[in-house]
C-alpha cells in the first residue's frame, strides 16, 4: 500500500511541478515615500487586497511573571481602538468588509488584513488605530483573561499540550524558548492595562517590520497605503534580544521524561537539535524529514508504526525553527500498552536513517513532491501574501521563488545522509511521554 501511495503522490506532484511556470509571481521590492520596505505582487483578478506583516519579537520577549503578555496583547488589538469600543470596532470592520487578525509566535508579532480595493484606505485606518491607539478597555481585558485562563486550564488536561510544554522546558531549560509560548495562568492573571500599553509601545516599530501586499493595487497606491498604516509608528524601539541557545551535552541514549496522566492513550514526542532556516543545508534537511515522517503516508515512520504493525493511527516528524534554534520532532499517539514499542521503532528509524541514508527512489519521490506542493498553497491573495512575508522573515530574496526547485534538485543522497547524521542523534535526544505508558522508564 505504501508504494502505491508514494507513487500516486509523486505522480500528482510531478504534474503540478510541470505546471509551475503558470504560477510565476512577479515580486516587486518597493520602498515607500516614508522609507518602509515591502514586497508587492499585483493581481487584478479580483478587487481584493491582502496584507501580511510582522514585527520582530514575540512571546520569547514576555517579561518574567507576565508570561502570555504578547498573546493577550494580540488578542486585544481588535477589541477597540481610538474612538471605537470593541463592538463599534467590529461593526466598522463589517461596514468596509475588512478582516483584521493578529497573532504571535515565539519570535514574531504578526497580523493580516484582507480588504476590498474600494475600501482600502478605510481598512488600513482601522489597522493604524489598532497599532497606535489600542484601547485595552478593562472589560475586554477581563473577558480575554478569563478566556485565556480557561484555555490554559483545559490544555493541562490535554496530553498533547502537556507533552509539547514539557518538551520545550526539557529541551531549552532556562532559555526563553523553554517557557510556555501561550503563557501561564499566574502570568495571564498578573497582566494589567499598563503592561499591555507598554507592550504595544515597545513592539511596534518600523525597523522591526516585514511586509507583503498582494492584490488589486499599484505600486504607487501600495506605497501610500503602507505609509498610511505604519508611517506614524516610531522608527525604532530597540531590537529584541534573544540569547543564543546551546544544546545540553549528549548522554548515552538521550533523556526520557514521563508525565503521568490517567488516560487510555499516551502521547510521545522525540526531539533532537535541528537546524535554523538560514542553514545552507536547509533543503537537504527538508528532504530528509519528508522521507522520515514529514510526508504523511509516504513517510518511513507511518509505514513502520502504522502500516506494518498497526501500533498507532499515525507517526510523523517535523522541522521546527526558531530565530536562535532548530529542532526535529517525531511524534506518535497510541494506547498505553503500545507506546513503548512505537517509541522503540521510531528511535530505530532515526538511527537507521542516520546510518544508511535514504534510497534513490525516496530521494526522487521527495523531490517531486516538495517541488510540486508549493503551487497548491498559492490559491489566494492571502496565501501568496503569507508566503512572501515568510520569505522576508527567513531572509530569502524575491528570486528564491524561481530558484527553490533548483535548490531542491541539487540535494544528493550524500547531502541527506550528512544531515541525518548531524540531526538524528539519539544521544542528543529528548523523549517526553504523557499518559500511563507501559514499559517506558524515565531517566530523570
């Protein structure tokens, strides 16, 4: 079955890849009259404009004792600004058919705006107000705090959430990346309006901004629109400082942590130090991960854990990147009596891939899929804007869009094996199991 699935996926990807020239994107790099840099793709197919942006600095910058501050700030930005309270701000968005959203990652504070061409100025005026005049009304703060606290308490009952938090803490230790990215109950409850105002003042500055626009708009109009939205922000508030991360020393077999929960199924995560996005061997690692477990049903982990043995519904792997770190994380969720065997098999597959690399067939199929899959994501102005913004954050040039397939094609078997030996090191691994696992002993 696995060979059939791989063949079908490779065939589909090959067809998509052959059509990629039709998805050619003309990216313009602009500087507004106010000095703000942006990327623009003009698209006249519909009178819609999408904007994707972010500011450097995210939840890693939360002050000690106020964990969750960035997340709460993002959730409150559209809960009233300027003369509009929460209800009026929402009605105003509806009046001009604008969609504003804000979110936070560990290293970025971002947002998106989707607007109609005819209401573009009114839409970015709402964005400007949210960034420069957020109200942070007491009632909205209390309401969102209650929601956050409720969500965090529910997450404590979720084995997956507990496993993720435990893994971050065990891997990163006292580094800022080891803190819960969604905050803590005491941290959320300690936040007051002045904390939120201070967060907005220090977070939003033009020198921290990355920005992409896609849609029915000219370069001149885009420049004016961006200055209207962001031009009144301070030029700088100082660059956020994220200290480098140094992995813990290797130990034979790595480290294993078990968190007891009275549930019928356990969740297991196995992490090894990975690479950052700017690593020259990024695509070798991407191909390696696809073969290992990033390719879903075509991955080795899925084949060994599910198809051959029926131990779990699925087993996967992913590359997780941060500004100062990278991880490869393999995951599985299954019955308590099966999790030990599932973890054992995953570890065996990590060791096997590091020892022998991958096959010519696996390399060809991974390349075909990775080259073809990009086109499937370019299905709207918002998705294209998001992709362009991600490229900026990753430090990639606009021409990367046309070079991506070439970089994937350059990956060799030796490249993948070298990356596997660099990343898939069991002595550097951290394994976290949450549940009542049978046959797994904690090392700490």
